[in-house]
């Protein structure tokens, strides 16, 4: 039996590797249209910022390693052009036909450029691939630009801002609205705006960029979001969901039997709303890929969904979020109650690190059921840990009064006796 995987990064390679672990006898071929496989887009901003020294460090595996260690054939410069499911064939760009019994589509996403005019100019960049990052780094080194504009207030835009500031550029962040990180959350927006100001970044909201020429900067980074690569799937008769990404079941199977999809090209169930969502992230792509690979190899595994957990560093400030922001919860029909607290991350008497460090926590709940719906954590320390706790609670559909009783660790070097999460939960309990 032959498994063909289209796409050789997070979702595609997770699928291929998992399928191999389940069935040693499968014939597995991965098709990747680019020159590289298994590289970490997540590291690109840190290559620009100087925390990652070489682009080679971002590449985890080579096709040779996959062949040698896993008996998986990985073909680069092999672009799938057509999926002909009635014949169980993938047709490559050059006309070569590859038969499959099972197929995993892991074609990822590309920058959503939204028809901006003038983006072909030499000082305009996206930050999605290794070659994007190489070109941007070379431009910075060779041309020594002094000013930069970043278009888009999502996490890629914010990471690009930090990376460009690290190179000494004067940066302007341009966003069509003040919905930082697509969340429409006043607490989050205010904290991020203040941090940007502190770092001398101009934040211009309410500006829809239609022409690059209207932005007089030495360098422009377009970070205007992602668009799922669904075209060959859609042309092949695969159903696209209302989010614009490929619709899949919990087993990552599409409407065509034996054809699976995973990663940034597919949608996932949002476990708080129960509805399909498109939240393309590496962590999700890996999990979806594993399940798609397992099921394609004949196992019965499932991927229940996501709660939308994301963390980003904005000029040194940690910002984590999960579930729904108050406005999002309201538009999903919940009776929203929320609270924002600020509390120290250690007892005041313990001064070994930074004596007075504080973290800001926002928790969101449903008044009717008392269920926790989301949270935001902002601070310099402990952000990932705390936002992951909230994410865990969302997965378990925990109520606020249960959350307020969680048994968290306490010792002065690590946390205060009342963890900020517990303080926020108690505050929210009072409001419910
Ligand atoms: C700058 C940046 C920072 C990020 N930071 C984070 C982070 O901190 N945390 C996080 O969770 N996520 C992060 N992400 C997102 C994460 O990188 C993606 O979610 C992840 O790479 C998705 O993996 P994927 O395999 O679904 O798709 P991709 O990584 O997009 O891979 C898809 C592959 O399929 C290939 N392909 C497409 N069409 C075809 C075809 N027709 N034939 C053959 N091959 C094809 C493409 O060339 C590509 O190599 C970041 C992304 C970017 C751009």
C-alpha cells in the first residue's frame, strides 16, 4: 500500500513519520515543491533578530535522513499540480503521475497579501520562508536601512517589529485596526501599545495599505496574515469549510475516503465554541499531522481540536492568550463576565531576581454556566506556564470555582502563595 504526502514541513513530515511507526511495510513518499524540508518558520524572526546564527540551524532533517532512518522517500522540487482521486493519482507539475492508496495533504499556507500594489519592489519582504529570511537579512546587512514599516498586527508582525528593532531600525507598525493579534481585547491592546511606545515603535492603526508607495520607509515587511493552500485540494473535489480551509473529521479525513489533510491547510474544531476555526500554528500542525499519518496507516486516532493558545514576545514583553477574549465570547453568544488583575509573580520580600515583577491576567467566563472561556497573560516571566494552565482548564471545560481551587506550586523563588491565576479566578468568582 502506498501513502503519498503532499508537503514536507511540520504536518507532512509528522504524518509520514507517524505512519511509518504504525506500519513498517507502507511505501511512503513525501512530495515537497521547495528545496528544503523540515524547517522551522517559527525561528525566522530570531534569525533576523540575531538570536539564531544560521538558517541551517532552522533545518531539522534532510531527505537523506528520512530515507536512511525511516525508509521514507522525500522528493524535493516535486510540486503536486493535480489530485485525481478517481484514479488515485497525484500529477506533478512536469506531468509525472504518482499512484496513492492513501493521501495526506499538508500544503500549509502562504502570506495573504490582499492585493497590495507594488509588493514586487526590492525593499518589500514577507517573512514566511527560509529564502524570505535570507533576503531580508542580506538587505539589512548590505543596505543598512534606517527605517522600517511592518504591516499587520498579528504575531508575525509583532515578532518582525522586535527583530527589526534589534537591528537598530526605527520601526512603524501599521495595522488596519487596533485588534492586536486579531483578538479585539482592550487589555491586550493597551499593554502591547504601551510596550511598543516604550521601545520607540510608532503604532499606526486604522490604516489600510493599498499601495506600497504610500509608505516612505527604507524597508517594508508584509505580515498581513495567512491564506491556506487549498487550491489543488478544492480542484480535486475536496470540501472546503466555511473558514476557507480544508474541512476534516476528528481523524483528519476529508470528504474523500482515504484522503486526509493536516496543518495550516486544514481547519480545526475550536473546543470552546464547538465550531470550525482556522488558527494556523506549528504546534497544531504537528499534532494534526501525527493523527492524519496514524489514520492513513490504518490506526484509529483523533485530534479533538484547539483552544487557540498562542504566545508571542513583543519587544521583551511576553503575551500569551488562549480561548476567547471578552468581545469574541460575546459574539459567540455567551453571557460574558471578565476580570483583569495585576499581581506580583513572587512574594514582595523575595528580591533575588527582579523584586517587584508583576503579571497581568485576564480571565473570561460564561455567567450562565460558570465555565471558563478564555484568558490572557501578560508579563516578563511565567507567561507560557500560566497561559498553558488556562488552556488546560479550557480543554477540561473547567468552571471558575473549580479553577480557583487548583493546587498550584508555591515557594518564594518561583511564585507567591496566591498565584496570580488564583487571584484572577477569585476575582471572577465574585463577579459571577
Ligand atoms: C515567521 C513565522 C513564525 C511562526 N512562529 C510560530 C510560533 O512561534 N509558534 C507556532 O505554533 N507557529 C508558528 N508559526 C506557524 C508555523 O510555522 C506553521 O503553522 C507551520 O509551519 C505549519 O506547518 P504545515 O506543515 O502545515 O505547513 P508549512 O510549514 O507551510 O509547509 C507546507 C509545505 O508544503 C509545500 N507545498 C505546498 N503546496 C505544495 C504542492 N502543491 N506540492 C508540493 N509541496 C507543496 C510547501 O512548499 C511547504 O514547504 C510561524 C510561522 C511563521 C511564518
